C-alpha cells in the first residue's frame, strides 16, 4: 500500500535471455513450493494461471498465516509496482474503509481525514490502564483520563484530536528508533510488547526474506541500516476486521534485486487499535519467462498476524471466520488483479 516517489525499476525488471530464464525457473518454483507448501497439483494450477490461497500452520495459537500466489501474464510488473506504491489496489478493497499515505516527512495533519468511530470515543472515555477497549500505551491511556473533560460538549472532538496526536507520536517514535521503540500495549493486564511481536514475525524462519539478507537486515535495523536499493513510506488505514474497524499505522519497504529481477515489498504494521498484536505482510514479485509460457511474473503474498482477544468460546467461533474472510479476500485480490493487468496488456 503506498504512494508516490518515482522508483527506477527498468534495470530491476530486465528479463534475461530465455536460456538463462529457463535455468532460473526451478529456483522460482522452489520458492513458491517452499513458501506456500504447494503440492505438484497446486504448482501445476499456478502455471496454468489459477490463484492458490492457503491458511498455513502456525507455531502458536494466536498467530494466523495467510498465503497465496498467482501468475500474471505480460510485462506489467512495473505497472504493478507503481500501483502498489499509489495504494490503488487497497482503495478498492471491500475491507478498507479509509486509507491515506503520510507525507514525506509525515505531518500530523495527514491524519485529519481519519474518522474515529463513536464506539472508540466511548471506549476512550472509560479507558484505564489494564482495562481499555482500545490498544494504547499506559501513559496514553492516562492522558485521556487527565486531559479530556468528558463532561464538556466538545469532548468527542477533543478526544479524537488527542487520539490522532497519540498515533502520530507512535509513528514518530518508530521512525526515530525502529522496532525497539514500538508501543507496549497496556489495554489488558501485562499487555503486549509490540517490538517483540514484530521481531518474531520479521525473523520467522523459513522466510521469503531469506532471499534478500541485506533487506532483512534493513527491516531489523531500521532506521539505522543501509537503505541502498530500498524505498520506504508510511500510511494509515481503517479496515474491517473482527467485529469493529481497526485503525492501523504501517511502514512499507520496497527492495529490488537487480541480479534476479525480484522485488520484495514488506508492510510492517506499527500500530493497530484492536485485535491485532503484530502483522508483517510480504509481497514477492518474480519475473518468469519459462520455456513454453508467455512471459509474465509470479506474485506471492504472505501475511503473518498475531491476534489477541479472540480467545474462549467467542474466539473458537470467530477465528475460523477471520481466517475464511482472509482467504476469500486474498483470492479475490489475486484473481481480480490478474484479470485487470492481463486485460490491459499490450
């Protein structure tokens, strides 16, 4: 999900001679097979243009992994990248209610159009440390009790403005110190240290990020790491998830590998208002010119999320619903994107 500076991708997207591409094909298929845990029939379906989507097994109960891939015919990979940077696909998603890229550098006013849900305002009114229906740090929970006169006629407006200021503070902190500076949620007793959650998700193994060790280091060490070959930007969103909309702050990093033509786009969620206790989404674009096939590229998507407050009977009911919606949404996205890009090729 992104916006705007022009990225020079011509050299990245150069396709080598057919003989060289044929030698690369097994590596591409090995990546797909390993990351998506594909059977021979799955791989055959991918080659034929079908989208494959799965919920992959996770190592802990609160983690959900949704993955999928599709092959897109034609030379539209540069256009895919530019549309991704402009957040085009996300604006048409049935799950995205609001979305905006931050300026470079970000400004508090970039959050002006965010509509804070009335039920979130009501939740903030009653928030206490270890008992709050919005995920926030302890110090920020206390600010809503201390700084807002909830009896005043404009309390809702002031609370919304303070919430946006808090969000901007989280973004500023992350941009200054990376994942070690991420918020410690204290909406429930003991809370969740988001830095530990993101570190575990980014460093999970095996990973698509193993294909680009320097880029993996960049994500771990942001903002101190070498940024050559990488473009970053930030956006906020409000998306349907679970039983209420989730406000999120996100960091997108895009890395190109000139040798292979592969492009990695990683979205790290650095804040979520409800449910989600860490998300890392990886898009991998792989040029493909295998013998017997029209030139094109594979789009592989993998999302690892850790989800809280879906435990007990409610969790047992809602978790399969969330997983099914994630698979359905990804299948629709892969299929519609493929159709749109192939219909517009020249």
